[in-house]
C-alpha cells in the first residue's frame, strides 16, 4: 500500500472528508511520526506495533569492488516491531493462502 492508496482508503471510508482533507490528515500523521522518531522518541500504536530508533555501532566494512577496508560510521535507524494483534492477523491470513 502506498501513501496515495492510504489517502484513497481514508477518503472512501469517511465520505465527509474531501480528498484534500484526507491527504492532509495522512501527511500530518506521517510528519508527526517522523518528527517524533527524529527526536529519538518511541511511537506505540496499540494493536498495530511500535516504532523506535536502533543504534548501529561503527564497524569496518569492505568495498566489494576493490576489496579495500572501509570505516562505516555509527548510524541510527528506524525499527518497527509489530504488535501481537497484527502478527496474529498476518499469520492467520497467510495460513489461508495456497502454497506453491
């Protein structure tokens, strides 16, 4: 699902919202979540999951083309952990799908 799909779904479910209002609502929520993560805060949405920041320590990597060692700096990356309800819903839905 893309951002525009999310806007379309929101506009379809809530007919009192115009497409522009739905787009503004999605943008506002995503901006607020991004801002909170940038500040290092944790986001928890009950039944869906939580977003947090993980720290990746600095390390020595290797350039695959030249084989030369390269210093890779520390990084902070977003991390999503699904909630129990979401995990169970996905597991239940995937059990219904045919295997190939």
